[in-house]
C-alpha cells in the first residue's frame, strides 16, 4: 500500500510530520485512494518514512482536522468523502447553482421580532426605532448539519410577516424563496466575507462537532433593488465538510 509514496527529505527545513501530511494529501487529491479507501497502517507508514509512530499520528491528526480522512476505532484510517463545494464568486442570482449546496428548509432554533440593537442598527444602517426579525437556524446538506446561521431582516421589509409563519415556512423552504414569493422581496447582489475560525462550545454542540474544529465564518450582506441591506447574516460552516471554490476567467 505504500508503493508510490515519496521518501522524506531529512535535511529539509520542513518538519517530518508536515512532509508526510503533504505527501498523503497529494495522494488523496490525485485519486490514489478513493472515498472510504483505507490508508496504509501506522506501522507501514512508520517503516516507509523511517519515523516514529508519534510523527505519523501527528500527520494523520492534521488530515483528520482538515476533513480529508477519518478514523474508525479498531479498524484503521479511511479517506473521507469529498467536501461540499460552492463558488465564492457566484453571482447572487446564480446562488442556487454556485453557492453552498444546502438542502431546502432548515432546523429553526430561534425566530423572533425585536427592536434592533445598537450594533445591528449600525451594521444594517437602519433607524433607532427599527425592528428586525432575528432567525437562528441549522442548515444541512444531504441530511448532514453543515452550518449554523443567524440572519437579521428589517421588519419594514416584509409588511405582514409573522414570526409564527416565518418559523414554520423555514422548515420546508429557502428563506429567499419565501421572501420573494410571499413578500415580493428580491435581492440583487450580495457581499460575503470569509474568515477561518475554530468552533466554540455553543457552535460545536449545535453542529455535533468537537470544540476547536475548523470552521469558515461567513459574514453576508444582501442588498435589495433599492440598494439597502435586506439581510445581514453571520454563519459558521463546517471546515471538515465544506470548501470554497474561486474560479478566475
């Protein structure tokens, strides 16, 4: 199983565990091992690379954290299935095709209408007496929880919108479809900012991952035809199941 793996460069400035991790990563990316294929055992890797078991375990731990492989107790280490993928540069109107492949609907954790706090008013550029709908939900892809999202919508955007109706609709449909079909709200562009972060206790518990797991923090501003902010969103996406694609032409 170790045929084709590179030999380490002991005199290289790169740590041995990092060289091993990079070699195994390239083998996986190139298709040497497919999804759910077993990697060589720790003993085989130790013998091939000429390093200690601790060095191998550190390299594999990094691969696990990146979501490239997963361990099965008593069985071995296996290649994970490909991550969900979305385009960072997808135009908003093409969001369904280029954005995150979320299932329709969501598990709604919280949905309420309240007066906007000072920071939300400043971010969304709304008046002091404005109210907002605050929606916290867990989105899934192919049935697997992949992101925790908190959205803020100006109450003035959707006249007649009720918390009970919104909460119920969101369990079966996309937020943007609800806003467009029922309230005539159409977003024409969006800005997103991505940062790598680690999961805290709350996010880890909601997404059923370990504290400290890698996440993408995505901050989104969606704009209406009047060029006002119709949605401000803060989302945490699982780094072990998701990656962003940038296509340059």
